[in-house]
C-alpha cells in the first residue's frame, strides 16, 4: 500500500508470556481467520515470522475503526517456536523487536514466566501491550466471534461482567506489585506511562481486532524514527539450523536494507568472526503450499522487513541472537569483524577471572547475557567460569569437569532453554559433572541452591 508518505518499514513484534497462556493460539487466530478469507489478505508465513500486510489489518479492524489510517506496510510477528525470549535477540545493540505482546491468562494471572518476560522487556526497553487472554473461559461467556472487545463485553450477562471485573482487578494488582500501572486500553489516557490491557480470546477471536489496531497505531505514532526505512542492512540471526540438502543454515530477520545472493557477510561465531558468502536466500512457499515440505523459494535479492533462511559455508558456529553484517566494496573487513564480536566480548567479560565457577549454557547470546546478569545479582551470586551457546555437547562437559579438581560443587552446568545430547549426559554421569536444566532462569538458581545445601549436609 502507498498510503504513507513517510517511508516506514513494518514494525517487528514478538509474543511473550507464560507457557500455555495462549501465545501460539493467538497467533494462529490472527493468521487462521484470514487464511479462510483467501489469499487476498496476503498474509505470508516466513522463516521464523509471519507477515500481516496493512490491508489485512484494515480488513480485520473494519468494525473497530473503518477509517483507520495505516502508515506502515504491515506487521511482522516473530513466531519461531521454542523461542520464548525474543527480546533477547538484538540488532545493533538494542532489541530486535520494536514492540511486544505480553500474554496473560485471565484466570491464571501473572505466572513465573510472565514476570520473567516482563523483566526482559524492561531490560531491553521494549514497549509492550498486555493481551488478557482466554476471556471466553469466564463462566457464562457469550461468544461473539472476532468482535471488538467493547462490543462483546456489552453483550455479556451481568455475572460475566462482574467476574471479568474481579479477574481484571486481580491482574492489575499483580502488575502493580511489579511496579507497573495498567489499564484497559480504551480507558487508558496515558499510553507509555500506563500499560494497556486488551482482553482477548484466541479461540473465538474477541479483542483480536483491537490488539492488531492498537499495535500498529501505537507503533506508527510513537516510533516513526525507528521505523523509517534505511538502506543500511540491519539483520539479526534468529536460529542456526542444519537442513537436509542445505547443510548449516541461519534463519535471520532482515530489519532494514537488502540482501543479495553472493553478498559477502560476517557473523559472530563462537570461535571468532565468520566471513562467508550468501549462497542462497530462501523463504517458504506461500501459505497454501506450506505442505510442500523441504522446498523453498529462491531469491536473487530480498528487501526488509522479512524472515529469511540463508545458506552459506562455515555457519556451524554462528551464534543466534547476534547481528549479521554485509561487507560492501568500500568497507573495512577487519573493522566489521571486530564489531560483530563486540556482543560476544561484553559477555566474556563477565566470566570470573579466578577461573572458579559453574559453567552456563543458553540458546542465544541474549539469553546467556540475561542468565549471567541474574547469576551476578546480589541475591544470587553464583560465580561463572565458562559459557556455551546452543545444545550441551561432550566438550562442554569436559570444560565443566575441570572444576572437579578445584571446587567440586562448581563442576556443574546450568543449562537454560537448551538440549543436552545423550553422549553429553552419559559423559557427565561418568565424570560426576552435574547438569541442571530449566527454561525459567530462576529455577536454575533453585536447583543449584538445593544441590549446594545438600552437599553441605
Ligand atoms: P502457549 O504455550 O502460550 O503457546 O499456549 P497455546 O497457544 O499452546 O495454548 C495453550 C492451551 O490453551 C491450548 O490448549 C489452547 O487451545 C488454549 N487456549 C489458548 N488461548 C485460549 C483462549 O483464548 N481461550 C481458551 N478457551 N483456550 C485457549
Ligand atoms: Mg506455544
């Protein structure tokens, strides 16, 4: 659409919240209903993301505000499964996501991962909107499919409204305890100061139009500068994956600029900067052809904002959550190599100089950083002697095993949101290295604390 005179790119949004709060379902709901309306909507499933064009959002929010003026081309929602902490993915030192949806189950209220998500959002200064989900589970709820929430609430019986108000108040109080003012979005007169709540049902779609419109309007109103398209490539590695027939590939989000087949790129690697050449730029087939597994559309060039799979040589040790740089003809390769490693160095600097401490492993550089920050906090104070990113392998056990001779209780791996290979587990058992796994940061602390107390007895 050429509605906007300002050359804005699509805002990038992530969905966070406690497990089972309805993140996946909410995304399905936004996507699904539109798919049924045909391909005209133009929603495309991308690598690690879903793209919702502005026309689609307008269609979806017609009942809410027929004259909605959308200046952004669309909305890119990051949805790679298994990555619950997208705000950890950085791009040029700040969060990859322009804004986030924090999903809260209306009946469960704030849960451990809700609070963890909240803290991550604050740490990265990412703006967010609260989706108070599963309103259809209030007893006696009258379904009003895909309706704006105010319209739906008007049709509810008195009992439902009073239950709604009780639960809403509870959640608002819980947010207050976290130091956050919140308010129903249509009553919120000071967005930015007070966080907006949009009641939703991912099952019947109530409130979903409100959520979409609020996200887009807020982004284009308050983030014009950030959303103005620039030619300079801004690109973040989401995931490093081995794909049959393609070898090791990286899934990236291209935030600004263009990528071309044959571009020389530099990415941050565990063993130093990786300099390579883009062999192929791939995206999945359009929605209806998604069943054609393992095949991708090839591009000669591709423009932001997009989710893309890149194949190239030497990507095995690339680190998720870091920036990808393109080397132009006039660029200084050495300077670029140094700058891609900056993120890594800031993390390395947090490791104990004494060499005594536990070994920590996380899925991305960002989540590793969050974990290190937590372990360093005064209430926790667990020293760290080594770090790793990605699944726990035998080599990590060997590294952690060094502590067996020095301080046995530190011969421990704290694994955050990563898998442990069978061989690694076996070796750990043989050597006497402890592995604690969790996908909530402070559970690792509880596990480790329990272990230490046990040893002392
Ligand atoms: P996630 O872990 O946050 O991605 O949660 P899911 O999207 O997988 O949802 C967890 C469960 O809650 C599933 O059984 C969903 O069908 C259900 N669910 C999600 N949203 C809603 C909702 O709005 N209403 C109701 N009744 N169930 C929901
Ligand atoms: Mg999910």
